[in-house]
């Protein structure tokens, strides 16, 4: 009976729920949000890529050896493992901004997998090219010495 | 002999939180026999942990085994990995791990209690309990930066520090929660309509609980005083922070509710003690060692004893990882507990077991 009257009393209380799109929900200031990258500070050691549990970071490389950073917000689990493993402070950091959900148009799964494979291939291609050039240089040096 | 009817419940049913299949054989509303099938959500996590992920990344993978006891899984894995690479973690990290485990226990127990109320047909109490639970979700968000997947324990320590203002926020919330908990205890203890569904339903004796190897609040409600926090001291100093075991006697749904409410009380005391006496030290022990040898770890998750076994072979990738979730130990007793009950009280009994099947099937 006591519970019944208490339940009736709740009719006249303010609602405890939040009208979400119109009111803001609680987000702490050190919320685990999107990872940001600073190209100018990076030393291109790729440790963040190696540490990332879901594989949301990948570096591709062009034939001149310049690396490009790729990041997928939808794959990221915001664990901050990349930031902890980064030897250069500030090159990669976590913001408090919650990630936007991915839409079908973003082609997150398929597109990202293709990009990931291509990035790995581009690195292999660069490494092979470098090896070939080094071998060529060594051969040239050898011929010079022989002459 | 009366006619026997077979009633299937699940794998999708309105009173179930997770995919779980029960087949009840009833005689005039009385259940005489039950069979259970729980392995609907196998995801191959153990195999993934031993093939795709490096051992430092596995602590994030096992955090996804279960949403409710995420921190128990990550902590258990971190501890087993620390045993393999033979390091001791800082004292502050140990205390912070205990803090998050206890907050997680409170929110998990409140969720279970609310579902017992809902499945017993008391929706207003369900909403009230969920409302109080929300405060703890926000606290966990403030500490870990996320509501559910905490990723708080990592191999070697913890990922984030506790800010002083967050500590203060926890103390304020706990102070506010104390009268609310008293109110909940009063309702769960004395409400007449709830007692009709809860008292005497799903009872299991102490002898059966011991025979069927029951763990967690399920066992403690039957009078079996087993709690990993009471038994181990080497990895996390539970007794130092004021742990006490809570047991019941009857072993029915009502006793389980009372044990859970009592444990929330103990958890609140532990949290207060931890925040008052938080030692100052580093958060992570750094090492470059690789896992080698074998190790086992037991930890008390909200649902009971969680067991981890790992084997390393001096490489980045583990050779074997075995997870034994608390619900797995309880399945045989879950089936036993239905016998002799009315079919109508089944939803409340299932909710009071607090089954976590994504843990069990992994």
C-alpha cells in the first residue's frame, strides 16, 4: 500500500529522463573520443599502428617514401593504446569529441578493408623498390671498384 | 499420472535478456523436468585471442566478452598476463582496479534486481531501480571515459588515473545513494505482491548448491560461503579495504535479492575506503618481456567466480587462453532450481539467476 501511494506521488514529480536531442546528456570532459593526428610532429615509427587492437590506424607509403596516415573512426574502440605507445608526445592524441556513427554511404567495412590492404601493399612495394635500388647501387659500386 | 506438456522458452523470449533456450516438461503447471541450451552466441573469442591479437591487445578483446562484467574480464586477463611476464603492478593500480570492479558490481546487481522486479510483474520497481543504476553508469563514465566497455585494466596496470574531482563526485553520489538503497531494501523485503512471486520460488538447498558447484550470489543465497574475494589475497587486497561476505539461507529468489542488496552495501563501503585511502604511486609497470609458461587467475565477477588460464610461448601471441565464466558453473543448478515450481514463476527465477550467456558461450 505504501508503495502504491509512493507510485502515485511520482505522478507529480519532475521526470528523471533527459529529452536527449533537445537537452545535453552527461559527457565527462575526459571522455574517450576520436583520435587526432598531427602530421608535423610524427616521426613515422608506426608504433600506433602496431599497438592498435582493432586495426583502425594504417600508414600507406608512396614511391618517394612519404607516408600517409589513415584512421577509421568506426573501427576505433577509443582505447588510447596508440597514444600510450607513441614515443613522440602530441603526435597522436585523444579528443573528447564523441565519434559520429558511420552511415552506409561511408562504406566503412568494405572500403576500409580495401584501403588497409592497399596501404600494406604500397608499403611492400616501396620496400621492394628500395631493395631493388639498393641492389642496383651496390652492383654499380661493385663495377666501379672492379674497373 | 497427469498429462505432461512440453513448453519451450527461448531462444528469443520476452522475459529473456539473452539467447537462452529452456524446455520445461510440466504436469498441471508444475515443472517436473527442464533442459537448457545456452550456447547460442559463440563468437570464437578464445581462438581470436590466440591467433590474431598480440598479448597486450587481448585485454581489449576480452573486455568485449561481456558488457556487464567487462572490467572483471579485463582485470582477470591483465592479471594472468602479468603472471606470465612476471611483473608486480603498482599499489595504486590495484586499488583503482578494485574501485572499478566494485562500481561495476553495483550496477550489475541493480540491473539484475530490476529485471527480477520486472519479470515478477512489478514494472514501477524496475524503473526505480534502473533510475538509481544510472548514477553508477555516469560514475563509471567519469572514471573510465565510457559507459560500458571500460578498457580500464591493461597489462601492467591501469589505463587512466582517478581525478580528485571524480573521487569527490563518487563520494557525493554514494551519500545520495544510501537512502535510496534503504528504500530499495525496504521494497524488496516487505512488498507483499513481490513476495508472492519471489518467496520460495526457485529454491535450491545448500547441499545441492555444493553438489552442483554453484558460484556467486546464487551460491551465497543458498548459504554456501564462497567468494573469491574471501579466498585470495595475493593479487588484489580485498580484506584490507573492508570486504565482508554476505550470505543468505533460503536459496530462493527472495534470498538472492537480499544477498545482492547486501553486496551492494558492502561494495559501497569498499569504494569509500578505497577513495579515502588511495595510495600514491605510478600507474603502470613497464616491461618488454614476452609471456612464458602457464598461469591461472580467479576473480570474483558480479555473477561469481571467473577463471582465466593462459599459456605463453615467448612470442607476442599466446598459445592458449581459456575463459570459464561464472554462468557456465551455474547451468546445472539453474536446471535443478526450476523443479517443483509453478510455470508462472519461471521468468522471475530466470532473471534471479542473472545468466550472462555472452560470457558463457564467448
